[in-house]
């Protein structure tokens, strides 16, 4: 393990926006439990699609999109607040 100093653009809670040394753009620190939940949601979506359960798949996809949209908005808000250019 290596200890480094990072720039913190938001509070240190879940989905913190940070820039690691040597990186041009900040990233989003996703906690392990959140990453596991996102992975499980995608796996559920794949299973629903494979089973042709399209209404439920649409519901799960919509929730996933909403969750990721909130994370992306937090990221863009943090960059805007600090005068940083977006990588996209």
C-alpha cells in the first residue's frame, strides 16, 4: 500500500470527487459496498433481459440510470464549483 495526498473536491462521503497525484482530471471514489450494489444491479438487468422480462428490465435500468446520473451530476457540480474543465 502506498500513501499519497489527493485533492478532495467534495466532502469525504460516498462518491467523493478526488484527484490523485499525476492525474489531469478528478475521479469519483466509489465505496466497495456501492460498487457491489452497482454490479448486482447490472447482473440483475442482464438476467431480466435474457429472460425477456422487459418491463422489469426497464424498471431496473431506469433506477440504475438515475443512480449513475446522480453520481455524474455530483461530479460535474464539483468540477464546476472549482473551475475545473470536464473530461467529456
